[in-house]
């Protein structure tokens, strides 16, 4: 099903909703379109519905209403194998008790690229080696994944996602466990590859720097969607996040840079 892509958005969500039980909506009425090569940041406070939205996009959850389309086709009409060829995911929570080595974990990212009746014949070794090097994992290649720190595990998951050569990345809080240098390094690599991506982030300055547009959620609904300049304004940040802020210009990037202060109660 992954033939020639039709013109138009790569990914579309239309009136997307998911209910944890009847009458209990976790996300509701969310719509957006992602263009090829675009990075969309999903922002919002804890409990806003960011992880649920990402899980709907990568078929971990079926929507209670609405639909998600990849290349114009409902994602639930794709075979699991074809969908995995197109889409790579870095989830927020990954079991840490894998008995596999770092090299083996990264290599699993290539499996959708291997023919149904083919064996691993070494032709993918170069891609795995490059992914390990790109995320400074060479020295850890033979280490069990379970023995790694949180930040090291996250770098392994980034490498596993990118070694697949996907057309779309779905990233759920991918920088949570990374130090500042590796946060910047991972997001720089994402941008340098020109991939389409939907990424949920807590750090609004990272979103302002690396995202073409941002979708802001509050209580499971979309309250704003647009460029960082259009959306990340003091009034919205006070309403959604409960903080006062000042929006400055980053002299190096020309992107917004946000300073935050505790919100003062109304007199």
C-alpha cells in the first residue's frame, strides 16, 4: 500500500476522539494536517492528552470517533508491515528489561525493510553501524539495553527509529531523559534528515526552535495551532500553562525564546 504518494498532506487527523469509557473523553475533536517535511509540535500541560493523541496516530489505540489518514488512506487499512515501513515511533514508556544488546535493539528497526521471506544477510549492517555512530552508541553496542541509563536508552530508541528510514516520525516526549547536548543533537538530526514528524514536548523553547507549527492541547481539546510565533504568546501561555512569560527573539535562530515567571494571582 506504500506506492506513489498522492499530492497533499502526508498525515491528517480529522475530528479525532478517544474515550477511556463511555462519556469520558480523553481527547476530543482534534484535527490537523501534516505536510511532507513538516515538524508539528504537540504541546500542553500534564494530562492534556498529548500521549493519547500520539498513540492514536501510531495505531496503539483505535479512535472512538474521527480518523487518521496516512497518504490519504485510513491508517487502520494499512497492513502492520506496510505501516511500520512508513512510520517509526519513539514512545514515552518502553520496557527496560530487554535482554537484547544495544546493537540488536537498533537492528530491530530494520526488520520492516527486510522482505517477508528474506533473512538478515548483512546488507543492513552498515545502516545499523551508522545509526550507532550517529548517537554515540558505538562503545555501548554490546551492552544489554537493561543496563543503560535513561538517557542512553532514549538515544538507542532514537537510533532504532531512524535506522528504519521512515517517511514519518512520531515522538512522544523524546527528550525527557536526555541531557541538554543530546536533546539538541537528537532534534538537529531529525531536522537535518528532512523527515516529517509529530513530536510532543514539554520544553516550549525546544518546540519554538525546532517545530514548524505547534498544536496546543488543554483538557483533551486543541486550543491553538499555528507557527510558534503565532501561538506561543503570553496570553495563551498564561491561560494554558498558568505561567507569566516574556517572548524574546533568539538572535542566532530568529525563533522565539521564552522566559517564564510564576503567574501572579489577580488582585
